[in-house]
C-alpha cells in the first residue's frame, strides 16, 4: 500500500513542508476575502465533467467555510445543445450567442432550472453547505431586454435572447444573509413577462455590479485571453479596461461574451474580473487563494495585479506584500529592494 507514511523520511518531510507552505500562503487571501461577495460564472467543461463538477462544488464549499460569500451564475450550453438535438430542434450560434426560438426557449428554461441548477445545488449540499437554486425570474431578480448582435457588419436577429437591464438583489442578498449559496440560472423575463435566454457571462457581470461584489470570476474552456491567437498560445495575464476595450473588435466570437462581461464588471465598479481555465481542477481556489493566480485578469484603469489582489499603479505595491514569496508570472516586478 502506497502512502506518505511509506515514503523515505526526507521525502515525507519535504512533502509536509510543502503542504504547510501552501496552507500559510492562503492566509493573506483569507483575510482579503473574508466577508466579501465573489460572483462566479460556472460553465464550460467544469459543468459537464463529473470530476470537475465535484471539484467546483468543493471549491464553493471551501470558500463559504472560509467566510467568503460565493454567488454562482450558470448557463448550460452543452446540456441545452444535447437536449435540443435529442428533440430535433434546430439551434445555431451567431456572434458567440445562441439564436433562441420560442420552442428552443422552453428547452433552455427546462434544462437550466430543472437540470443544471439542481445538479449543482445537490453537489454543494452533499457537503452540509446549503445551496439554493433560483433563476432570473425569481423575486424579480433580472429584467431583460431583447438584443441582437452584429456579425460581419450585419445586424442579426437572435430571437428570445436578452440583456439584463435591471437587477433586484433582495432575493440573493437574503440567501447570503441566511448563510446559503445562491445558484442562479441565467434566464430572465422582459417587462412584459416574456422569458429570454440571457448569456450567463453577462448575467454574472450584471449581478456582480448590482451586489457590489469584490470580484467576478468567469470559468471557461481556455487558459485565458491569448495574446496573438492562433499564432501564439501566450496568455495575457493582466490588462486594463482601456486595453481590453481596444482589443474587443479583434476577439474570436467565443471569447467576446466573456471578455465583454469582465469589461462590464470593472466599468460598473468592480476593481477586477478574471477569466480562468475551468478545465483545471480547483481552478477557482487557485485563482482566489494563491499568490500566482491563473487566467486573465481585467482591472480598472490605474490598477496593477499582485496574485489575485490589485493595487494603485500610482502608489505602487507595498514592499511588505512580497513577504510571502514568489507571486509567479502574473505579478509585476517588485520595486527595488522590496523582496526580503
């Protein structure tokens, strides 16, 4: 039988030291996020791979037990596509958004509320942490307005696809106060009560702004925003809102809603929003609670990144912030003499 106790003493000691180092590394981040709201958009492989689903649920429970208030907003693209195919209902994407007929909308509603949301709530609740599922229809949470998109310079009718134009936070705030984890499905009625399919990235951004959340984290199926895709797989670890705004017209359609959500979040008052690779087990904990951070962080203009925290570019990063060791490639270089 193989275990850490059967390893040579020197190897076992190193392993224990490494584990202790990881635990102590989380301390500054625990202090940073205690009592704060973090909105997470749950999507991609993290919601279809069983191991990744369990890892994500564990991350949410860990955050809650550490005093953080996670709020999950989910879509369900793969599950919706599977059900539409099974029912023989045509579906296509234009500009990164699903064209949604009234017939398809019924399937979207059924899958998001009755399948995806219930599955995630069940996984979280197995850890004795109370999660409660709701949608944008509940408690007047979201009001949507129909939207289209532009593809190759032409306006495209997306059907029952909406943007969130107003948010009432009472239902979500009440769940947070009660100690529960809100799990929100991204559908929303318009002013006339007609339910629309709302992109989960943009819904998460709207909710994060309305809740005055500390940050937004968007899980996706890529390592982040690539600097020169497909010529290079180098990931941009940090960019300002102004820099992202300039890049938006050049982005691949699949990344547009995600980066648009990050831009909306920081323009709406959040200091930063991050796109992370949901294919990495426990990606959420790595981004929130480690020095390195992963993915692409979008910051308000005038801020710089250190791990998962941000500081004023004018004031610089306090030297003592480097006391915990290597912050990895996502961190800017410390000022002269700052590192102990």
